């Protein structure tokens, strides 16, 4: 079975308003799930709009990430209040939590992304973390959200940092799927890879303009946020599990195991992982184009104020056995690193990260 897309998608400047008649037909007692203080006013507006539709609305906030502690607490809340749907309004961890909770209770999920930081509003997938933000596993869901509401007015309120993070995460679609799936003889998979290539090109063209002058260059901003939040999800929907993540996300998952005082966004960590994946391709697979790709991405990432080393994520890999911890988790059984078409072991990860962090490999 393959879940390609949400059943219904609303997008544009008035997507939320356009979706209200549909929502009122689908649910009478919705739960609004959110998290951040900075987006509380948007969730309050959503709450009031639903109240004005004569719906019996409840709301609850996550305390941590998409973790089992929060999931269990919210499920109990829903059961006690007889909510018949989850409206997840927020970033990727809120959206992932809402999808997981709704599926486990067999009620519909409506996703309302409040930034362009991930494509979690689209996908039939939830990433599970500890309450401290350490990646545990990803969980494939039976279906994508019932409704996805991608309202540009909401997304315009998000910090520019979230857009930069979304660009890095969406760029990884091409670099990961093209290497893991290039030899698969499946037309849909190959089409998904080509969509990811167009996605990459569009982000290279429009991404920086969207980040630096989003309202002065609205077409570039619109193209960029929809590439991050919609097209990136479509790639995974059409390609399915064969359009897999690879080293960039495997290294992301490993880096999250090191708890730091400052929290970094998913795409910020994936971007660093992407540079390291390309370095692995150059080192282990003799990929002559990887070096050029790194140089191209470094220019863009620096212009987007994205971190480009693990050190810039607040982690000294040469302290506290951090390098070995990252290598161990990256190469664990069932890690995405093993989707690469060449063998990778712990020593390879230690070498490439060590050299990269010390800048022994010149860019």
C-alpha cells in the first residue's frame, strides 16, 4: 500500500478560510494541538474561527517533542473529552504528533503548518523522539492527513530561520533519493527522483531570494515555501519507501543523541548531514561531482545563515566521546546510512567527520 498525498489540500493566502466549510462537515468536536508560545496567537485565531462555526473545540499543547510521554497525555485528553479529530497546528514535531495520535485513535487528522520548516504536514510518517529531543525511530502511518491547510498568511509569520531549515531539508530529497534509488526499475520512483531534481533546482534559484526578501519577491517566496512544505512531501508520496533517506538523515538522527543547551531545527542538522554525505560519496564512491555539490551548497547555506559543521551545532565532536557516539548511532542496524549503494562503517564516519570538523578537507 502507498499513501501518496493528503485527501484534500488547501493552499494560498486564504486557505484557512476556504477550508472551514469542509472542516465543519468532517468534525464537531475537534482538538487543536500546538506547542510554541510564539504561535499561540495563531492557534487562538484558529480556535475562535472554529468556535464561530459552532464547533465544540478543545486545545492542548505539547510539552516536549513528538515523544511518547506527550502522545500518551494527549491521547488521554482526547478520550476524556470525546474529540473526534485532531487539528495539528505548528511545526514538524506538532504535525508528526497529531498524525500519530489521530491514527492511533482512528480519528481524522487535519494538518495546519505554521512554517515551511518541513513537509510533515503532507506525509504518512511520524518521527518519534525522546522528551529530550533524541531521535528514536520513524513510524510509517496508514494514511496521509485527511486535510492539509497550507495558508501563506500563517507561514509568513514564521521566523526566517524556519524557512532556511526547510530549504536544507527539502534539498536533501534529491541528494538522498537519487543515490539510493537511481538503479530501481520502477517508473514512479524514477519520476519522484526527477521531481526532486526540479525541486532542488527551484530552491537553488529562488531559495536565497525568498529568505532575504520574502515580501519584496513574493513569487520566489511562494515557490520556495510550497517546495519545502508540499513538493518535498509529494516526492516521498510518489516514490514511497524506495525514495529513501540516506546519510544526511542518518547523521541527523545520530547528532540528536548528543544533548546540547541550544535546540537546532531538523533541517539545520540535516544540512550538516548532507555535506557529510557528499563527502562520503567523494571518499568512498569516487563521486567526482560531490565536491562541486559541496561548494555550491556551502555558498547557499552560508547565505541562509545555516550551520555547516557539527561544531556550529554546539557540539565539540572531540569531547565526551561524541565522535564515537555519533558514528555508533549512524551505523547502527537498520540505519538509513545502509541505504547507500556502498559499504559504510563506523571508522568511515569517524574519519569523515574528524577531517571535516578540523577542515583538513579544503572546500
